[in-house]
C-alpha cells in the first residue's frame, strides 16, 4: 500500500488544493511528505543550501487550524503548497548567501517582496536553494558551497544559475520554486532538468529583496513540473511594488504592440483546462527564430524542436521561420552590459556594512581588497573586472555605449516580429545537460549555453521553457531532457502560458526524474 508520502509527492497544485479542500489530507501531511522526499534524496542532489522546516511546520499548523481551504482557495493561491526559494532572495531570519563566501553568515533582516507575496498566498517555504555565486554561471558549478546534481543523471549539471531550484522541482522536493533570470538562469536549468521555467515580462515581479546582479536584466520567476503550476506560482508573486522603481503599475492588464492580451488571472488559468489544444492554438502565429536552429545546436535538440513545431502546426498554429538579424550580437552585448552592472552592484560588498570582513587588514584600503579577494570566487572576480574595464575612461563609448545601442536594435527586431506574430520559438539551450567540469576550463563554451535565452532579457520579454523531448546525452547511453523556448511581446505572459499549456497537453511527455518516478510508481 502507498504511504502518504507516495501519494502526495508529485501532485500538482490543483490536486493538492483539491485534497486539502476535501479534508482528505492536511497541510502538515503535504509538508511532511515533501520533507521526507528531501531527506531521502537531498544527499545525492544537494539542491538546498539551508532549510526552514520549522517555520514551514508552524505555518502548516496555523493553516490546518484556521484556514478554510474550500472557501478561501481563490484568495490564497498557494495555501498549503511547498515552495523553495533561490538563495539570492532575502527571507527574514534566514541566511541569504548568494552562493558566496562573502555572504556566508549574512542573515536577512527583511523579506523580499516576492517572498512576502508567497507567504501571503499561503505557501510553505521549505528553504533556500543552491546557485552559481551571485547568479553568475550556467551550471551551478560556481557555487562556493556545493555542486547541485541533475536528478536525471547525477553525472550531469542541472544548469544555472538557478540549478538548485530546478533540481529541487525535478526531484519532487518541492511543488514549485523561485529562481532569478538575468540571461537564462531560469529557462536553461528548466531545460536541463526537464521542468517548466518561466521568466515573466521585466517589471511584473518586484526585484525588491533580490540581491542584484544586473538590475536592468534580473527578473524573478517560477519553476514547476507543469505549466499550470508555473502560472499559479507566477500569479502569486506578481504585482506592483512601490519599493521597486522598475515595477509595473498594472502587470498583464496593459496593451502591448497595440494588441489586447488576456489578463493573467486565476479564472484565466483555470479556464485553460476547459479547452482543447486545438481551441487554445486556433489563430496563433508562431515564428521559428532561424538564427537559433542552425549551427551550434546539437542534432538531438534540433530533432526535438522540429517535432515540436510539427505538433504545433498539426494543432492549428501557423508556424513559419522568422529572422532576428541582430541576435548574433546578443552574447557579446550581454557580457558587456551584465558585467558593467555587476561591477557597480557588487561594489557594496566591501566588508564595511555586512558580510565578510578581513579583520587582520592594516588599513581600510587593504581591508577592501583583502575582503573581496577572500570573499569572491573566480567567476565573480572575472565579471567584475570585465565590467569595470567596459565602464572605464576611454572605453565607455567603445564598449558600454555601443552595447546599449545594439541592445536597442535587438529590441527593435523583436518589435517588428511581434507586429505580425504572437510568439517566437527556439531551443532553450543548444544542448542537453553537460557533464561536470566539461566546460569550466572554457568560459566561452560555458557562456554559449545561454545563447538562446539572453535576447529575451536584453529586450525585457517574457519567456518560458518547457520539456519537448528527450535526446541522447553526450558521453552516455541515456537520454536527457530538451527544452522548447517560447518568447512573447512584453506583457504577453498569458499568451505564452496558453500556448505552452496547449503544447504540454497535446505532447503528454513524461519528464519525471528517476527519484520522482520511483515515488509515483
């Protein structure tokens, strides 16, 4: 006979909410089942840097005692649902390390607004997940504390920088999780781990309390095993925040490119299941970005994307090739702008106000230098130096200013496409997950892992990655997940979710990691 853990781990938000509303299970039982899954497999995966089980148990007990899951379900979207948070978001009373030694003992004095919204929605926060230091990386190998492993095959990376969150969802440790996406750090690990990952339109989720990497690019978003769960998590955390100057006044209700998009609401999300994939995709025009399906894309990834486009066409979508001419410049533009912003943002970690301090330094200048030398890892130092150089006297116009100009050209390319198309698609990453240490000695090859995801951040677009197939893994007889990326115009998040949901329902692909499959068996 299945135990409570076997029954509850792997359930969707809607399924858990149904069980809670019917009083067939309690929030405490839902929480304990996921804690048991963590205790059984976290030693192999290493997705978390810290846990907040006691806080979550206290909240679950409060919900079971005072919350009416049947009556108030619409008001508290994630009530009783386990959620994890990337460890670059502040959560009061917990360590916020950003995967860096320089913040090893920093305890957050306040909650990030996204965390406030999670708590208001009734979510049970399990803990903080591992990441590349200060979100700088594509494999979670740059964490100062541990290497998170891919639940599909522990010889492979989970992607980055939000690898801990992606792995936690794939392994069944949590129902959904939050990550941050600066150049693909939600979508790429979602692709590698076979889960759904969404970067919403820039400004729809407050960045208050998110430790900044590159402020004009950073955006918080959800991971989940289904499109609906990702949408529900996004709904819970989005909204205007006066503490964030880039926060949009009315997310999802404005018009973009003179088109009126459906508002992302609970009725909208729940209504998706009442329509067939054909009904949801009727009249949808989708462009395939030709610059992202050619050279440099693994054959197995190309085959999965080709099959995905054929499926979308068979369901009634109009799919044809389009060009984003300046997309070929996205990678160098990103690594000028992102590193320049990182150079400015990380200047605050100087040993004076918080974090690590070299107590043996002879003077204040030595303290600055020695604190940062000891506290920052190699990749962070590299990016700070690159960014400082791009901003330095004599090079600002040649690098930073020029990169901003090309950024505008990339945005203009997308504007032209979205005048005639609802969405564009591409592979999320040029390959499936790669093995540990395979790319650490070649930074350019590592950076190329984000070649398909970076353009969306430069243009402020919403993007979603969802599993679309399995392809042969390099140096292995097994197969690993392939991610399909959909991008839309600003504030077209609901359209992205609708098309992604239709594709997911039609494909019916099982991308369960082995440890989750064992639980569900």
